[in-house]
């Protein structure tokens, strides 16, 4: 079955097409999915929760403030439970709220809190669908990696004819089955490093960098969704542990090196997305440094190059590096690919709104004898494509018996 045991959270918004969502639940279950339904307040004006409860075999949720439901499965737990989120029908208002990152009801909160791929099937009056505001929102959602399944055309409940009908249940089930990440790394052991490293100056001060860890975390999520067994070695970041991923927290470059070298022997692929600090303070102070009135000189010594050390190990895993550059991206990245003996490098330009702190990135993939520009996009979406390309090149290398 195409959706065998896939955990799908179906969000139902207020609109006449809400009645079609009942049929959709049946079809999703027929396809093997485990379905939980979340309704907006307005959806409940169109169809009763009991219908969805009976069809899904699970309790239906609609409010953030339902104490007994929260006690059974809190909303963050529910967001983690979902492997796929499908909003069908999605109203114009709901899309606008997602665009603005609102979390003013349970369903919008779940969309914001989930790491799972989100698909949206809008359904509304054809004039509302054609409105520039709605179309702009659709573009924004797509650019952020949310899949918008276009509405069908035909006669509408309001008596008008045009685009805006929710596609039939069968079409939605097959669209969802397509978007379920192909398990291109099924059973493969993948280690991902992410985030910055901190090098202590004294007990209260450190040298760090602006890496948020988001790209590495997105890569770990995409690898797990592709079926890999993922270990994430993370520097200090404020990101939640992705579902199904084993996380090892480290602080300094040397701690990261120790963790990476230890896990590397049991890894098939290592994706080094961490922004490792190249230097550390030679002698960090055990007590807080005091002002003296004189200039303070810190002697910095170079940190180990973790990736290069893994590359030099006896049986290195398939190695993917990252190169964050402000200029001459391709030239520097190709140089790193060769110098560090990597299988692949993902190069990105860092600058305003790109790279470290934002949710967007632009990646250029390079390998021996080839390259592919993945362009600019949402980090989650880029991570999914990166994982697909890594899987392809990993398999090619495995077929050649890992001879370079
Ligand atoms: N990296 C590493 N250990 C370090 C520094 C970097 O493992 N001490 C890894 C990063 O995780 C990344 C890749 O090496 O995958 C490239 O990082 P970057 O700092 O850009 O490379 P450097 O070789 O340090 O190049 P530069 O000359 O630009 O400092």
C-alpha cells in the first residue's frame, strides 16, 4: 500500500469542501495510513467531529485549550507524531495565517511546530482563489517548501464555475503518496554535524560564530525521512531534536572532533554541516578575566580539521562537506573538495538573509567531475534535494566498491 503505516495529520478548515475531507480520511486509511484529524473551529460548523473520529478511529482535536486532549497527546507531541501534514480543504484565511507564521489555533500551531512535510489543498470560491492576495500567499508558501496542490476546476457550491474546487480524495491520496519521501537511504547510517562551536576564553566568555544549526538540522530531518539511521552531532543551538534522530551535544571543536571520530567508524555517510571554529584560545582562564586597563592579548591556536581527520581515517564514510564563502564560492569550494578529499561539497554564499541565520539558503553541489546548482530556497527543501543527490552518488560509489 502506498501509504503503509505513514502517520498523516489531516487538517480540515472551514469551507463547504470540508464534507469531502470525510471521504478523504477513508481513502487515506485504505491506502494504509494512520490518520489523525485536526479541525479548525470553523470546520466544525460544516461537519461534526464525530464523523472524523469514527472514520479515522482516533480522537479529533480542534482546540489548543482542551486539557484532557493535551494530557493524552500534547500539541507538540502531535506535531512530532506526524510524518506528513495534509491540510484539505485549506481556506484562504488559513493560508494567510500560515504565511504570517501565526499560531492562533491548534492547526496553525501544528504547522509551525512540525518538522514533517506539509501539503495544502486549497478550496474556495474561484474569485477568492484568483485574488492576488491569495496567489501571492500561495507563492510564498511554495517558496518555503510547502506543497500546494492546485484546486480543480468546475462548478462550485456557490453556483459559480471556475478554479477552486478541492481535488477528489483519490487525487489527493496519490499526490501525498508521491510526496512521501522516497526511502533512498533506507537502513543507511548517516552522521550529520551541525551548528557552531564555542571556544571558551574564561568561564563567562567564548568565541563563537553565527551558525544557527538550521541547515544541518534540516539535513538530519531529510535523511531520517529518507529512511536513514541518523546521528546528529550538534554544537550549541536552540533547536529541538528532530523525531527519530539520535542527538549528541558538544560545545567546542575538540569535543565535536572526539564525538565525530567515535561515531564515524559506525557511519556510512558523514555530512559535515557544522561551522567549526578554526581557532581556540590557547590557555583559557579557569577564572573570570578582569579588566586591567591594558590591552588584552589572546593567543589563538588552530583547531583540528575534523573533516580532514575523518577523510584520513582507515575506512572513511562517504564524505560531504559544506563550504560557506562570501566570495568566489565555486573556486574555494572545489579547492576544499580536493584538499579535504571529499566525495561531495555543498557550497553556499553567506551574506544578508542567506546562509547562517535565515531560513533560506542557496546551495551549489560539487563532486569530482560534476556540479549541480540547487539554487535558492527554503533550507528544508534544499536539504531534501541534497539528500537525494547524496544517496545517488553514495550508491554509485558503493557499486564501484568504494574505490575512489
Ligand atoms: N570543518 C571541519 N573542521 C574544521 C573546520 C571545518 O570539519 N576545523 C568542515 C566544515 O564542517 C565544513 C568544511 O570543513 O564541512 C569546510 O569548512 P570551512 O571552515 O569553510 O573550511 P576550511 O578548510 O576551514 O576553509 P577556510 O580556508 O575557508 O577557513
